């Protein structure tokens, strides 16, 4: 080996001995260790003036990456053997053999989840209405608030899902009687004022129990319940496609991002 002894900051050059035989005494792993050793020694090398020059970790990484020889991979990435049985779990296969779409839906959106939404919504409404700093006018519809029930919450969630399929400019348009809209469904399910009151107080967790270090705390309880239901009900297959969804959003949110080449430039990624 021929290592340069000058004070240059460049990596010392290595040239194998031409007189040696064709079989090197070092394998590829040894060469990698030697390369790392040269970089390690060069990061804290005394200069000609006697001072020590320190290099940041980013500079070391850039130096290592610059020495990598890139090429087309020759082998496939190693994968683990898939041994699972894709589909509904055994506990649901017999029960759901003749199940309706609603039966399958309730495997994931269980009664327990809806009850949690009802409890937290009523709890937040009570907190809001009993707070001393809330100025409620004499004509405010807040005076008409009454605790939401399980049956009402199912209707509310059904309307939310239907609104995702039938798009109108604003919520109030779903209750319009004008022939231009012609959508009587919402009026037959729930009055508009009641729907907007439930939407105002809709909550999934107790604000007073917020630890302050969990940005998903308001959704954490429901999210954990859904994940538990998914894992207990269904086993995904070997081939899975996971995609992200961009939700338009221009409000105040730390997860908001700006992507100039997208149709909705301000959005949140789910």
C-alpha cells in the first residue's frame, strides 16, 4: 500500500502493489473497513500550523457518498416469504358468509366506536355551553341543544358519507327545497339545524386530557380502535398498493404543506 503523507484534505490514494500476485490478501469487507478508517483519520488531522481541523458529520457523509460506484442492480431485493392467509379472519368467515354490506361495514365501524363519538360529543357540548366566557344570544340555536343519541349519530354519519358522493357548494344546499337541487333525502333524515349543531360539537376525545405532546390526540382514540378492528377482521394479501391522498387545506395546521405544481397547492397528505 502507498499512503500519501502530505497534509492535503483529500482522501489518501491507494494503489495496489504491482509486483504482488493477483490474489489480494483483503476481501471486499476489509477494503470497506480501510476506506472508513481513512475517512475517520482525515476528519481530525493536524494541519501544518499545528491546529486541528474538524469536519461535520454531513461533510463525512458527502465524502462517503462521493466514493460510491453507482450501477444497475443485478439481483432482486431480498423479500420475506409470505405465509399468511389473505382475506377475512376465521372468526368472521362463517358469520359473514351471508352478510349484507351493512354487516361488513359494522365489522369496522363498531357500536363501541359510535358510542365513543356520542359520549365525547355530548361531553364537549356540555363543556362549551357551561363555560363562563361563552356569550350565547337569545336567538341562538345553542339553546335548542340536547344530547345526541346513538340513533342520531348513525344518521349523522350516514349523511356525511352521502355528502361525499353528492357534491354541493355548501351544507345548507342539501336541505334546499328549490327544484334546482331536488334532493329531499337530507330533510327526511334530520333537520338542518340539528345536523349543524351535531357538526359543531362533534368530538372524539376529551380536550381536558390532552397531554400536549401528541399532535394526533384528538383522533388517537378512534384511530386505535379502527386499527384494532382492521387487524382482527382482515389479513391483507402479499401484493399491496399503498397510496397517499392530498386533502386541500388552507387553514392553520402544522402538517399543512405547499406543493406549487399541484392543483390544490396548500394541502395535507394522508
